[in-house]
């Protein structure tokens, strides 16, 4: 969870709500909460946060779930140039459209929210985003190999260019970092 999400949850007042659930659902929630060592309330809150932050939009974009193993096999069969070309298309069209669904003060904030949700809920990796004055550092750690880094680089760079941002990228087998002024 990013620090902004944590602050939002900490600063939000809570409200008591009552819902009717089947006994089988209650048992499943209790079992899952025990296995995660959290309360049922915390588990249900996490489930609802995921729905609000991701699931309600994922259907609109026709997302499909893939295992990381399958994605890596698919990426391995494609050249770096073909990955870059596909990512350029995605970055120019799909990601730019996607940020419209997350209402924020700026298009950059919208994209960062969009990307954070893709990382958190769609398996892109673990994202951190830091700002110090006008300097921004966006990092995504992943375990999907260098071709995934190439893909992310091209998607993010295309969206940034669409936003008028020039970034410096560092790529590795397990991480991508973008530094820019905003």
C-alpha cells in the first residue's frame, strides 16, 4: 500500500454498515482472515478497496488474468523490438485512456494512480513513487525478467511523452526506475 493510501485510510472516518451474507460466505471470510492473521473486518475492507481501486474498472478494459509463468513464456517468444512496438501502442492508446477513469487533480496523478493500481491488483510489480520538490522517482520492482522491464519502459515513456514529461529510465532484470521533473 502506498503512503497516500495509508494516509487516506488513517484519516478517513469509519461508518458502521450492516450486510446480509450467506453462512458459507461468512465461514469462507473467517477462514481466509485467520489464514492471513487479520480480522474479518480488515479482510472485507481490503476486498472492497480492491473492488473500488481496480475490479470495477477492469471489466471496462476487458482484462484477462495470466499467471506470471505464462506471461514470461509469452514474452520470451517475442523479440525486444516487438515488445517495444506493442508497448508503444499500449502506452499511446490504452494507458492514456485508462487514466481518465481515476479522477485526480492532474493527469500525472491519474496515471500514477492507474499504474499503482495495475501494480497492486494486476501483478505489474511493486511500485514506489517518491517526490522531493519537483524531482519524481517512480520504481517498479518485479520478477518477470528483462523483457517485462522493456515493456514497462515503453508503456510509461509513451504515457509520459503524452503528458509532456521527459524521464530518464534505468532498467534491470527485476526493476525499472523513471526519474523526472514535474
